[in-house]
C-alpha cells in the first residue's frame, strides 16, 4: 500500500516534474485494486509509526528515505526529497 498508493499521491504534488491527471490516478487505483493490494492504511496502524519505520527501511541512504515514485504509468524515478511534512498528510488522508 505505502509502496504504491502514497508515491502516486506524492508524485501528484509535483516532486517528479509532471503532476498526474485524475484519469491517470484513477487508472492506477483501478490496477492496484485489481491486483488485490490494499489502497488504504489500516485504521489500527498509527501513522507516526509508519514514519518511524521508514527511517529504518533498507532504502535509507545518508539518513534520508529514498522513495520510488511513478512518473507515469509503468515508469518510475527515485527521490529523497519526500519530507515528513509532505508524507504525513498523505498517510493521514489514506486512513
């Protein structure tokens, strides 16, 4: 869930250059749902615990979490510019 849905929402903020259209967002959501992957953060999961866990993730490099962000359907880029201030409201909105 976090590895798929949140990066799309982060990408929509313009961090990778091009913002997604609603059609692109809906298409990705449909594909995720079709695979059976969750699209919401479980209600019993504390959002701040996700932020803490991310700091321990294998993708942390030089103290910064690296995210794999979709630039369009089927294409990705990596970025360490996703701050907790960007991520927190996204995680809260997904609950």
